[in-house]
C-alpha cells in the first residue's frame, strides 16, 4: 500500500518559471461515504502544502481524481470535485468563480471538476475520473495548503477513491492513482 508524498523540486537559478514544483499522489484505496452537497468530504490524503516565493506568485494547479461512485445509479452525474485553499490556520476557502447571477444553493453545482461517465448504470465495476486545472494567486508567502473535496447532490452516494465499488483485491478489478500537482509560474 502506498502513502501520499510531496516532491518539492527546486529549479536551478536562471531556469525560468516560478521555481516551485510539488506533487502529492496516492494509490491508496479509500471509501468516502455520504459526501453530501454542502461542504463535501475532505480527501486529506491528497493535501498539498507549498510556500509561495512572493505574494504575487501565480500557482498552477492540476489534478486527476480516479475512482467510482457507488450506492446510487446515476450518482456520477451529480458529483464533483472542489479545490480549497487554506493559508496558515485560517479556514479553507473554495476556489471557483462565483456565478454572476447566483442560483439558489439547491440548484448550483459549483465545482472545479466533474466526473467523466464511463457507464452510468453500472455502480460497481466502472471507474470514473475527474480532472481540473486552476491558476491561483494566494497573495502570501506563508504556507498554503491545497485541499481536494468530493461531493455529490445525492447524499446516498459513496465515492471509492482509486478503486471500483466491487474491488475485493481481485486482479480483475481496477486500481488507480490520483494526484494533485502545483507549479509556480
């Protein structure tokens, strides 16, 4: 079983770019039950902590989240990923643009990434994947932690990170890797 890891890579001087690269990835299989719509469920196994080199530095973030929605047919259509930023001990803040004409919360599906549907009626053996990219300007040189949250409008749905629902360590079932990558620009 693997564990998440950070790989800080420092660019040589004069190499261009922001001089900051970091990745966290995991192949651990984790089940997140009832991720709900309000706040979702924090997938702390993918937390990524960086320290920007200036308060104007842009951070390019990209992620691939693999797994399967289970418990309810069609849950893949109602689920997504939200990226949050936490500076120091402050509360985490969701990173997505506000709608110019906000709909009631019950109608919104604000997300950084939606799951691609592989076969929506199969809720036990078909994997889904969500990818997203986002450019952030945290406005600080303090430690910044990026967090990935999974959510679903159907609170009976469960998310199986890096595995499918029916995985019982049988070699016919799928195992995957999920990651979050940060690069200073």
